[in-house]
């Protein structure tokens, strides 16, 4: 299964999530902890009728045994997309690899990587589709 990093937003759900994330970033700006952005983004999801789960446990299956290794996806929206939040200087390949691994382990096919430490949020967005 190959991952594609796609900067365009071809589906309504991820487009809506990105719009709400931009609103959060517009109000707060960069410089806060990831947890603050997560809290505010989830508030926006609730206000806009988007179903979500926060800090979703992600077990690892190793040799047919499910192991709780402590991995957690930041937010899963509408049971169909993983949203990983970052507050880093810039998105690195390891951040994209983390999201790709989360998608593979969860069985979900699309994800968003959002770096709220960007001066302009659109520069800190990666959309990944398996």
C-alpha cells in the first residue's frame, strides 16, 4: 500500500477539517502547546456537528498478538480520517512516516498532519492518502 502526500483537498471532510483548523490558527496564532490546539479544534468539531474521538489508543499487532504500546492518534474524525497535530519548527519526513504508520495500523485511508507552529497554517498542512 503506497502513501500519497497530496496538498490538494479533494474531499469535503478533510476540507472542512482544514477550514476549522485555519480558524483555530487565525484566532490563536502559533506558539502554543499542541494540547491547546487540540482542545480548540475539538471544540470547533463539536460546534460544527463533526463526530470525533480524541487520543484514540492504537494497539500494535505483532505476530497476531495485539499489544498496547502506548500509541495514540490525536483525533479521529467521522471514523474515517486521522488528524495528527504538531507544533514543530517544520514538518519532517518522520512526522509524515508517523501518520502513514497510524493509518496502516488503524485501517483508515486518509489523514491530515497539521503543524500549528507555522506562520501561515496552510504551509503546515500535509494530506496523506493510502
